[in-house]
C-alpha cells in the first residue's frame, strides 16, 4: 500500500502530545497501522477510536492492543459518517495520515468542521507548508485559503526521512489546526470554494483574467482595482469580499 512506518518512538510520542493543546474531547486516529502513535494516545485517558482499512494492520491491532477492544473501526475514513463515530459528539482528529489522500481527509474535515474543533497529525512537509502559508507566499493556494477560512493552522515541526521504514522520498511535518471564531463566512460558501479554485487554477494570471469563467469576459466588475492582483495576494477576508462581488454581479445578470 506504499506505507512508510514511523520507527522513532520519541517522535511518535511528540505527535501524540499535540492533542494535549486541544479540548478534552474523544480522539479519532486515522490510519493507526501497527499502533506506533496509538500506544501513546492510549495514555491520554480519553476515549480513543481508530479507523483502519488495511486487514493486516487491523489483525495486529486486535492482537496487540486489547485496550482498543470495540474501538477499532474497520473501513475507509473518507466514506465514514462522522456523526456516528461518537454519537454526534465533537472529537479531535489525529493520525500519521496517508500522504496520497491527506488533502481529501482535510476536505472531509471541512465538511464536518462543527464536529472537529481540533485536528493534529503528520503529513507531507510540502502539504503542511501550503496549509500554513500566508498570502503572498508561493506556497499559498487553494488548500491554504479553504482551510484558513475555518481553522488556525500551526506548523509544529519537521520530521526527517530516516525515522521511517522504508524511508520516504519526502520530508514530513506535524501540524495542529484549531477552529477559529468564524461561524459564518459572510458569503455563499459553495461560490467561495468555486471562486478560490477557479482563480488559483490560473494562479499566474491576474484576477481580471482568471475570474472570467465565472463572470464572463465583459463583466463590469473587472474594472475594480482588486482585479489587478493575483490570487496568492488575497487574504481569506478579501476572497470573501470577492465572492460577494461575484455573487452580486451574477444575480444582477440573472
């Protein structure tokens, strides 16, 4: 399955300790594998459930972690109804996330943001940098804006290749995300996502050119000074403002 297993127990403990800054909520660990992180999460005296897809790993967890009896979910996190995990109660999400689906995991988290006030864990360093990037940075993009709209993101520390077996070809990083105070974006959320994705899909172009698929080539909006900028120069707040402008124009046109 292309898995790289963490072998450094000190780092595993450090990753587990990232949940300490979160509320005293139950914990859901994604992809526990052979339990290198799980063993330290079990010491937190919180309700812990793990979700694992790999059958060999599931068998290993059953054999070696009797404390997890009844709390091993066999399945695909991306297909789970998260309302059912802790009977609708909010929880902390953590894990050494599979790198090939980490972005999908976080987009699912966004869809369930009222259930997940805190998320921690290890991902590919490049993805972590993108998520935590500030406007104006080359790494600032779709994931940065969509995640930062709802979460405060901390890049905690880098994890080098040699602590895995087999060593991956990329460095890893540990992050922590905590829900910010935003309850309503102040714009149409579906359109917000569309505006962010549409503009960043042509990130080298100014907004005047990249927004045309949504508003048409002759849109009067395009005379606004804002449209001289590129998407990576806009803050989350400015993307919300842009979304409202696009929404108003589309409504007027219709």
